[in-house]
């Protein structure tokens, strides 16, 4: 299982949805942008406080969730 320490879960941030590094950017937002055809580079322009590893972590987290595996999240 990959280390997903960039993905955090805090009930006080974005309603408890999985987020990137405690920021108000959800995994779902990133996955949706990639699914709609946005490149990593374009996403990093839209969210300059993210790095490419954040996007990769969001995609990895989403892939694990689709497989219905429990992934421990870091607490923000």
C-alpha cells in the first residue's frame, strides 16, 4: 500500500472530506480536474500552493478507495 501522508481527514476542514495536506482542496476536486482533461501543469497553475506529488497522492488515494480498501489518513 502506498504511503498517503499527503492526504488528510479533518472534520473541521471541508466537512471531513479527504483533502490535500490539510488544505481546503479535496481529493475529489483534483480527481475531477484530471478526469476532465486538465494536465498536472494546469492544475498547479490553478492551485499554486500544490505540487505534483499532491496530485499523484490524490489519484493514488482515489484508486485505493475505488478498490474499497481502508487507507489510514494523516490527521491535519
